[in-house]
C-alpha cells in the first residue's frame, strides 16, 4: 500500500502558515498574464523544465510537495495530502491515532489532522468536505501552476453542491476519464477554486 525508502511519501507540516498561504492565493489566480506565460512555457520545453524545477524546489520546501501536478493545497489547508504514506486524498485512514499521529510514521502527525487544523485557522474548513478525484499518474513531475493557469485542473474535486449531500449522478466529475486535461469530457460546472500558492 505504501513505499518504503527515501522516496516514500512522509507526512510534512508546511513551513508557510495557513493564513499567509491563503492570503497569497490571490496573487497567483489565473489572469491574462499568467495564461500567456503558461502557454509560452508549454511551447518552450527547456523553459518549462526550468520553471517546473523552480516550482518543485519552492513547493517541496514550503509544503512537502511531491509534484503530482494536481495540486490539492488550496482545499486542504495547504497541507499536502500526497505526503500521506498511503496517498489518501480524501481524508485520513482508520489508523490515525487519537493524538493525531500517522499510522505508518507514529512520530509524525497525520497530514489530514494538520490539514484540518490549518483549514480551521484560515476559516476554510468547509473545503475539506469536497471529494478529490484519484491522481492521474501521467501528470507526475509536471507543473501544477501551468495546469492551473491553463484551466487543466478545474475539476480536481467536486463542486459545492456535492458537498451538501446531493446524490452523485453518472455525469458527475467523479466519473470523468481524466480530471486534468482540458479536453476531458467533464459535464459538471467547474468548482470555484483558489489556485496553488506555491
């Protein structure tokens, strides 16, 4: 279920405070300039690689990012769920201790416990009720910023109406073939999301 070794996911407590991370969101929101930058990067492989390398360094240091390119940080209190040894994107496993320790690494706090605490600090606890799609492993190592600015990740999680206990229909984004690519046959309205800070 989980990998061992130096490349295995490990729970990380973000270095950037929740308030600051949420506050920075507006500076990276898609706009005409960022979309133009993203389109240019996609056409220039070398520049894209350098940009992605810079993103990797910043996000790994600040959030323990593993570069899945399907960033969930804006709706998980800026605690990266990919640091979970079991790669759980929709909440903690049944093994989290009453004190909030990870089942696999008992000396560390569960990433989902950290996510809840940080979301509450930022007043965003309702974001934790959204359902996240499984990770598209073809995207690993790519830039989540570029994906975000180009609208390729607009359907990474369910929209607000699904949080309210409404039934999930066959055309729900949960059943989409690929949540990342813009040409994905997703019929649901894209969620109102803030983008990756890092």
